[in-house]
């Protein structure tokens, strides 16, 4: 036992551990790499990463190829001393011929860079729709894009013949990272809550006028004080959407916004379905529905999927336009309503396509969903005969006279002016403390990167 321990101790004293994983096959001590660091000008030891080693090897390979035998030996010594890699590794990486670029197999692409640039420009102007929607929106936008983007006939023909899968492939390098932040400020309303029916099943209507409604808070990072809220309503059958801005969530202002929305719809309003927020669950809203002969239902508390249609429109019609900035003045309400009425409703209902769920069934353990063709709310209303012929003809002629690129430019200009409006001081509620700050440098860096991330909205542009 003592002899065994003596031999093990002597072996540990005379044998150095292997510093490199790549050199475990070499048993001789002088072949093992000892340096995996390089020294900076100040003398401290700085690690050399794999990317730096590859860049350094690419420059050394040109000198190694022109050098004679003695010079190659000195270059190998220099490479091993700086990178800490084994000499055999240096011989292989410096002596191998540079790899030739791999030639792309298959037939050449039909789409030149000019066609891809035109596709990217139209895609950004349309506010980044996915390929199925983009393909159906191109016939509506290209007549105006000829003047705005100076497209020739050949480029326009290629864009119209392009498939959705090809659009995805060409747009993949241009897709930006998106950050989404959901700040809910809805409070449950207890008044009349149990007198309003709950609707939790999926909408299955073939007539227009059944709308989901919700509010979107423009409170910034704090829910204290009074701020602007957007009352949003979308028709389930046609996906036609109307939005109005109000200051606060008072019953009178919300009902007035709902009345404006009812008058602006191209068809008769039949009923509304809201969440359990107190801005809708109140006597004044119930009385307004009774006076207008409207059905009033609500979703289950804490079940956002019951109102999935309006939750999606809250993002596309409100957040992507005004972002998450705080607005708390009457000037902001007036300016936001001007944008909603004159630009956003026309752009979204005339030129932005969407898809609707047609069928959902369970196949084994999977749920298979089938969607209809992407159409604008106006085209869907006409195809499903949700509006009369006179209204359809009037809206179609109105759309022909509107340039969507001018609408987008006007939205960006007006939103920038609204964002520059002053914001009043935030009055803290009694008993509420200050906002929690980041407790570490890493968390603070993550918060800063999150705030600087690009957002697909008109305000971010």
C-alpha cells in the first residue's frame, strides 16, 4: 500500500497535466501546449478567442505560403506561442489551401437585387405584413407604388408573380427584431357584473354588426394619474375596426366614443362584447345598449382568449401606431382622434388584409386550423354581402381615390407631432411607492437593451 502511494506521488510530481484538449493523444511532455493566452502591451494575460485565432490564421497563411522552410518554422513558432495551439494544428491550418466559395446549385434566381429592394420597400410601407397578407395586398398597393417607388413594368410583373414562400425567403435577412410589451390597465367592474351574460364560445356569425370592444391605455410606464385611453371595436365577421381616443375611462366618455363608432360603421351595430372592466360594466353603458337595441355580453375574467379578435386589433391598430408613450392632455385626444378617423381607419380597412379562422377541428392529439384567404375588411364585407350595394360602390370608389403611401406619410408626421406634446406631472396614488429599479448591472443592461430595441410602429420610425 505504501509502495503504491509512493509511486503515485512520484508520478504526479514528474508528469504535467494536459493543458489542451486537442493534445491528449500526445504523451510526450514537450509536445503538450502550455500557453492558451497571449500577453497585452501592459503585461496582463489576455485570452485569445476562436474567432480571433481564425482571423490571425488567415493572415498568417498568406505569409506561410510564400515563406521558405526556415521561415515557416519561425512562423509556426510564432503561431504556437501566441495562440497556445499545438504545432500540428498550426501546420494543418496554415498549410491548407483556402476554401473556395461554394457555388450555389440549382437554377439561377429570377429576382435581381432591384426586385428584392422593391419588395422590401413595399413590405416596410405596408407595416411588415406576413407573406400571405403581403401577396394579397400587392395588387392594391402597386398602382400607387409605381409613382412612389418608381417601379418599371418588369419589376411589377415579377412582384405580382412571386409566391408567398419566395417572399419569405427574400425578406428573411431584412426582418428586424421586434419587442412587444403588454401593459394591461383594466380593472374588474363589480357593478352589474352578474347581470351581463358571459360569452365564452367561439364567434360563429355570418352577419355583420357583432363587435368586440376593449380599451388600450396610453399610460407609459405608470398607471397613476389620468391618461388617454383608446376605445377599440372590431367586427367579427368583416374584421372592420374603428378606434376613438378618450381622456380617462369615465362612463360618459366611453359611451360617447362607442356612439361615434356605431355611426362610423358601414353596417348596423347589433351587439358588443367586452371584458370585465369597469369602463364597460356600468349602468350608463348598459342603458346605452338598451336604448339602441344592442346585445351586451362580456368575457370571463382573466381569459383574454375570449376576446382574441379585439386583442389582436389592439396591437395592430393602436400599439403599432402610437407605441407605449404616455399621453394625458386634451390636445393629444383631439390629435389622436384626427389620426384615427382620417388616416388609420382608411389604411386598415381599405388596404390592410387579414385572415379569418374558417374551421378548427381536432385530429388525434393535434388541433388543425384552416384559415380563409387574406382580404381587406372592405373586400370581405363586399364578398360576404355584409353591406348593401350602394354602400359597397361608394366605399370602393372612395378607396380608388386614396393613395396608401400618402396615408402612411401623414400618419408618421402626425404621430411625431403628438409624441412631442408635453406630458403633465404624474400624481402618485396614496400608498403606492416608486417604480422598482434594476437591482444589478446585468438587469440594468438588459432593461436598457429592451428599451432601445426596434419596434414595428409608426412612432418608432
